[in-house]
């Protein structure tokens, strides 16, 4: 029996260039999946109101789903290193997300909605590390920025198309319950994009017991220090829904003849559109100048943008500028974070490392949104944004302080 090649041992499929069926399939899956759950998210508040539920129910549903998603990301990362094939894990996650989201349309009360949302977000979390490892191993290291940039562009484009599709169907009289069911179509297309297009070579799984401390230790000190910077930054990287609320409550004047909530939704679409258009160019830039530099630059832009929300007047011109800045830095962090992590992680720990990265971001999301929301409720809104900007700056400084040579340069 012939010995396996190094590529098979590390789970790296034979590839011809970075733009191949694997990177394309994953990018299409991100596009369709985001159309599905952003369409549903856009009408979820209205659907809950129709069931007699209010803001508190929405808060518990979203908070519980995000918390479980963070845990699922960690589990998914560890599992990705312990199975011979990661593709079934990723494709099943997309299927669970699509079906769980659409099932909300069958719910009769808020607790059923919470259950479906949690199931959907468990699928969303568990698939992420396996998908990221497939992307990293389906493209050469020198093109990771472009590969993850393409995936992020698909994700952000779906985040634009989903709300726009919801707005168009609502204008035609389609009920929120029916829209939830419609979301199943792009959700299934996401599953099929992974199942039909992605190619994967089996790898030799690690047959050891799971221990969080051991998993973290196995990723190496450079990655652990990188993770600490991501956690610092993440504790200031609050949910974009708070920016929508800020625009709704504080917008002075009109935006393209829109006012209030309609203008805030327009700004959110602008944010997602900027993120979609910026993702691939930022990924290409990261491949040229170094992924680490782009992570630091994105974090610094985040701190400047968040500070802008604290000190700048909420006029249409300033809000357009700051929402565009937010979309740009989100693209930078989500593309370059993964690309740089892939260069730091040993091949045998890549799944666990991507899971730890995603879970760390999830913990940061919960902390940052709670921090900004709490400060907003007890003090001027500027305090919350200023505190978030300070944490974002600390995250940038933490990563910038690392010894570049020790961490493999800027690759």
C-alpha cells in the first residue's frame, strides 16, 4: 500500500490557482445563505409583533442564538480536526441553518421562534470552522486574502440582497410569515453549492480527547497572542443593529428623501454594500502587503469610525461617511483575520484554531453589544461609543506589538 502524499496527510486537495470550484462553491454558499437569513432577519421583528411579542422577546431570541452560535463554532472547529472529511460537516450546517430559519414561518408563539432561531444559529456556528478550513486548504497560502475576500464579498452581497428582497416582497403584500418560508429557497441553494461544487481531499484526523486548554495550547503561542488581540477588539465591536438604532433616533435631516427608520435601513444597506465591494480588493491588498498589516489597519479604522459616532453630529453626510467606514472595516477584519490565522495555525490544528477564532469573536460580540447598550441606557450615547473605540484601539495595539518575525512575517 502506497504511503499517502503530504498533501493528503494535511488534507490539502490538489488545486490549480486560487479561483477554483472550492473557493467558488464556498463563496456562492455564503451569498445564498446570507440572502436567506438576512431576508428572515429583516422581517423577524414584524413577525414577532404579529405573534404578540415585543422587544424583550427579540432581545432574548437574538442573545440566546448568538451565545449558542459561539459555542457551536468552538465545537465545529474541534470536530473539523477529528473527521476525515470536513465537507459533510459544512454542508450539513448550511442545511440546518436554512431549514431552521424557514421553520420560523410555521411558529405560533415566541418560544417556538426562539427554538428555531437557536437551531438555525447552531447550524450556522458549527459550519463556520469547517468551511474556513476548506477555503484555506483549497487555495494557496499566498492567495488566502483573495480567497477569503471573495467569500466575504459573497456574504456581504447576500446581506444587501436579502433586506432588499424583503422590502420588495413586503411592498407587494407578501406577509412576514410567508417570507420566512420563502427564505428556504436560497437556504437550500447554499447547501447545494457546498455539496455539488466543493472538492476536498481526506486528511488524517486527530484521535485524541477534547480539552479546551490542550486545544488552545496546541495552536501555538503566536496564535494565542493573536487571539488575545482579537478578543480585546471584539469587546468593542458591537452589533450593527445598534448603529441602525442610533440612526433611527438621532438622524437630523433627511437622507435621500427618507426619514427615520426608512433612512436607517437605507444606511444599513449602504453599510453592507460597501462591505461587499471592499472585501475582494482588501483581500488582494492583504496578499500583497501582509494579512497582519491589514488586520491592524482595519482595527484602527474601526476605532476611528466608532469614535466618530461618539463625537460627530448625526447629520446625513456624517452618517453616510461613518456607515461606509463601518462597512469597510468589517470587510477588512473578516477577510484578513481568517487569512492571517490560517498562516499561524499548524495544519493539524487548523479546524480547532478557526473554531477558537470564531468563538472568540462571538464572545466579543456579546460583551460589546451589552457594554454599549448598557452605557447608552444610563449615560449619553457618546460614552458607549467612546468605550468601544478604546477597546478597538487596544486590540490593534496588541496585535501590532507582536514580534513580526516570530509570527511568520506578514504572510
